C-alpha cells in the first residue's frame, strides 16, 4: 500500500515534510475545531480572540488559546459533572502539527456521540481496548524503540531520535497533570524532552482510544504538506523537505485512445471517376493511315 499523497488532489503546500513529527502547526485551528462544530457544539470568543467550544451538556470543553497565559494552545477537558473538576485533560502546545490535534478531536467527536462510557473510559491495564499500552503500539510498528530514560518512566523514541513519548508510573498530582507538563503522558519532538519544539500532554484518565488516535497520526509514514516560506510550520534544520511536483496530465480514457488512433490513419483513396458499368459506347479507335 502506498503512503504517498494522492497527486490528483489539490495540495495546500509546496513541500512535503518528513518525517511528519518534524512538521509543526499550520497556523490555523479550523481543521481541528471542525469535528466538534459539525456536531453543533457551542462556539464562543473572548475579547482576546481566544476560542471556547463546549458540548451541549458542557461535559466536554475545548479552549483554543492563542492569547493564553502560556504556550498551551489547545486545552481539552472532560467532566463527569459539568460543575466538578475535570476527569481528564489534554494539552497541545502552539507548535504541535494541526493534523495531530485534528486526529484527536475527530475521535473525541465520535466518542461523545457514543456517550460517557466512551469519552470517560478510564485506561485499565490488561483490559482489551482500555490497556494503556495500546497507545504506544502504532509507534512501535513504525520502528520507534523502547527506552528507559529514568526511574519510573517508560518511553519510546523515534528512529531519528527527534521525537518521543513518555509514560510516567506511580502517583501523580491530579491538578499538576492539568496545568503543567507533569502529566501521565507526554509526546514531544525536538532535540530533547527538556526543550521540545512541540509537546502534547495527557492526564491519567484520558481514554486510550483518544491517545491512540494521536499516535496513529504521528506514526503515519506519509509526509505532511507545508509551505517552504512558512518555516514556522516545520522544524527548520531537522525536517526533510521535498518539493511537491505539479500533477501530470490525466491518463487518457479508452475514447481518447480511439480518437488518437483514428486521427493517425491515412486518408482513404478517392473512388474512381469512371463507373464500372456503362451503356455508353466507347469511341471507335482510329484505323491505320493509308
């Protein structure tokens, strides 16, 4: 199966960025907001142009915060009680590739339609689709390697060493998980987790299906389209850029082939001007001279 983008589709960019974990934000949040807005979720703005999207029952809320207090551009929380503390929280910073956020919100929209048993499903080790290890599997299938960077941390690292995902064991402060990078899960890209170019965090009770949606998108070997001049949209000096070639002419149809063959055939010879049969007598031949 080919993982190259379909050249027949209009591509928003002039270069492909690979591997895709070295891409960055597209600079617009619309694609990631669309799956929730398509369900009719409430959309509001504040005076600073931050965007807030809420489910009809207010039990799932998203903030798109370009003018927030830190670099946490996307903050998404779910609640058992709309007036209680969050059951789980996810944060994507301002350089995360927009496609990764869109993968998350797309599956979140589906889970919300299925009900609380889906969007509030807690991870449980050894229990089928709720096992936390499932979130790591897409990365392992693409050659990411298991690592033990420090005590109490299970990690996987990209083959180029420029991205990783960590799972912290033991007890964590629930409030810190929602407001800092000290969360159960952390996905990052750059030269080190201490100074990442982009990162995403997820708290302890984030459903495995939502996490897996992101790691499947990260693990996809297809490159991401970007504009070369918009170098904020990829990690300059690390990402490989390949020019996007314009699509070639469409393949000829069978009718096109028949027409082309017909146009190359030689013209038919004209019919003879003298009919084969005639009732007119031929003129007499001249006799010998005397």
